[in-house]
């Protein structure tokens, strides 16, 4: 919900391990800059560490993955302290967009109500985050105007984060090459959305030609391992990251943290820059177009497999839908296909866990007006299927479950498949299906085992997506695990 409404959402639980169950979400929110307020009940200090029931060390339990811990205390003398702490916690969640923890100890009786509140939280307004234009803006402009190879790489961004006029200005400059990840929700015909499609199997000479003088990044985490490897091995002379809060040195070459939003930066920066004539964008777009042609040729030849299934899903995704994509093969496949600009894309890439995809999608569907489709692998789905045990599942919520009987991603990663006991310990092969869960949670269930049925059911599934009278639904697509990785590795050979 917080991912959608971009405002703090409260999570309330009792004491003990209850609050540890929030930990994956806390860590994800910490790295994805999503505001959450954890309210945990605790027992009074004298009952801790003496063997009383349902007690653990709750103060600071989220360690380094929390922006603020308000450790409230019991007693009338503590009123001002508690009120201040609560205010700091709430303002921190608002100002820094992340998780905060408010721990609240209570003495029994726990189930009665009071006439008068113990605290009246202070209302000190949150500060607005400063929008700092770099002092050395003129130096950055000079560097930019003197460079004929500028690369922009965009990670996770909420839809409509960057104004159209800046997108157009960047796309027009021949010396600027823009790589967008699927999770960036940015689109332009002069951008390169399928990064891996372009850079896989490039040789050293190509990499040298691609190596930028300036790398400008914004948005959150980057999915493509290949672009990270390329940029670490072929470092730019300068790396600037634009973000009001933080800048990671992902490519070991960070030279400037521009502490503001992309829109504010571009507003100050772009009018001062000039277009530089360069073959950089043109050459790489030509290369992209060649590979796109081969991409379509390949799809028309491939057998029924994960690759084929994802290609059909992304081809027919209806506009004005949001997709919630799970880790890990699902989001990696998503990066290879064109996704319509009227489709919003979300994925838990803060920590890339498989442990919250269902829950996140359920909450997002509830908070959003748009039809919401979770696209997930089987392990990610079953691991978090408890997220379906929920009184607030909206009828706009649908799931496409690509069931390849295990962690298909591990067949794709180099080396893993040749290890001993691969099936048992890496792929964790299983024969589960979602059919029984659908019965239990009152979802409509459809399954697919071949290409013809896939096309038919997918068509039906998407055509009904806007109907609010529908029940939530799962389309479970079974794919052959032994074929999937071969089809994908042949794809990269083919497009090269
Ligand atoms: C909580 C957690 N545990 C383990 C992992 C490591 N991991 C990454 S992807 C993956 C398997 C995902 O399998 P599945 O959901 O079936 O998707 P597929 O790769 O088959 O598409 C695992 C175990 C993780 N990301 N998060």
C-alpha cells in the first residue's frame, strides 16, 4: 500500500516474534525508500529477560535496516519523552521515505480501554527534503558539453517520475544513450529498454565503443547483472547519481552525488547544456534495432517454454494495468520484452527477496484503482502464499503463476546446473500446484500446459481484467523446466 500511495502505512502487531515477521518488508522498504511505521506492542521492562511469555529484545530489533527507533516508556513521567519520540519517528518516515519502529510497552490488563490518552503526539510539521542544486553545476555542464559519449542508466522509478520534456530533450541528444530498466517506467523510442538483449555477447572492441565518458544514473536498484559487470570493468571517467537521499557506488566510480530529484536537476541543468554531435546514440540504436528484428524472428521459432510464455504475456498485457513482478526469473524475462508505456511496473528490488511478492501485490491492488496482475514464479508464489490469507483481496487482483516446478533462475545462472544435487538444493524441485490454494482462498483457477491453451486462456484472462464483478483469479502456467534454460541461452546466441 505504501508503495502505491507514497505515504506512510502503519503495521501493528503484538510482542515477540510477531514483529520479526515484518523484517523482510522492513529491509525491502529501507532499500526501496518506502515509508512504513511499525507499531509493536511490548511487555514492561521488568518482565523482559526473566522468562515471561512472548517476550524478546524488541528495542532496536531491526538493527541497521530502520531509519528510527522510538523506544517508548511506560509511566506518566514519560509522556513528553514518548510524544517527542513518536513525532520524530513519524516525521522521519515522511521526510526520508523509509521504515521506522515505534515500540510500545504495556502492563496488564491489556484488553481494556482508557477514557484519556496517555500521549498527545506533538504535531511538529515534517520538513520538506531540501532540493540542492550542486554548487559545481557549471563544472558539470562543461564536462557534459565536452563529452561525446554520455550514458544514462535508470533503475526503479515510480511511474511519471520524470517530466516528458526532459525525457524528450535527453532522447534528442545524439551523444546521449539512455538505458532504461523495465522497473524505471520510462519510455521513449530512442531509449534502450532491453539492456541484456543489447549487451550480451559484445566483444571487447564493442565494450570499448560503448564505454561512456560520463555515466548519469537515477532511480533505484538495477536488475541487469550484465550492465553492472560491464560498467565495473569499463568504468566511466565520471559517475553522477541523482537522488535526494542517497547515492550508491554501484560501479565503483561514483564521483558526484547530486542531492535532488531528477526533475529539479534537469530543470537547472539541461537549459545550460548543448547538444553534441556524435555517432554514439545512432550506432547503438542501430545495433538495438538489428537485435530487435532477430528477437522477433526467434520468438516465432521457439517451442513452448518460459521464454514463450513471457513473450505472450507481455505482448497482450492490456493498457492501464499495473504489474507486480516477482523475483527473480520473472523480472529478468520482463527486461527482454517491450512493455506498453500505459502499463505500470513494480518489483521488490530493494532486497530482491522472493518472500513478499504476493503480499506486496495484494496491498498494491488494494491501494490502487488499476487492475493489478502479479507475475510470479512458483517458489516466490508458494513461499509467500500466506499473503492470500487476507480479508482485503480486491477483485481487481489477478495472478499469473509461471510454474516451472522449482527455481528456474538457477538453471539460467552459469555453473549452478553442474553442481551435485542441483535439483534438490538449488532448484528445489517440487510438484505443487496452486489449485488447492485457490479453492481455500476462493480464487478462480485456470491452468495451462501448452501453447494453444495459453493463447486462448491468456486472451480470456486479459479481456476480463476490467470487470469488477470478477473474483480474483489465478492463471497457472506449467512450463517444462528442462527446456526453459536452453531456449533462453539459445536466444542470446541467436540475437548475437
Ligand atoms: C527470501 C529469499 N530467499 C532466497 C532467495 C534466493 N532466490 C532468488 S530467486 C529464487 C528462486 C525463485 O524461483 P521461482 O519463484 O520459482 O521463480 P523462477 O526463477 O523459476 O522464475 C531464490 C530461492 C531470495 N531472493 N529471497
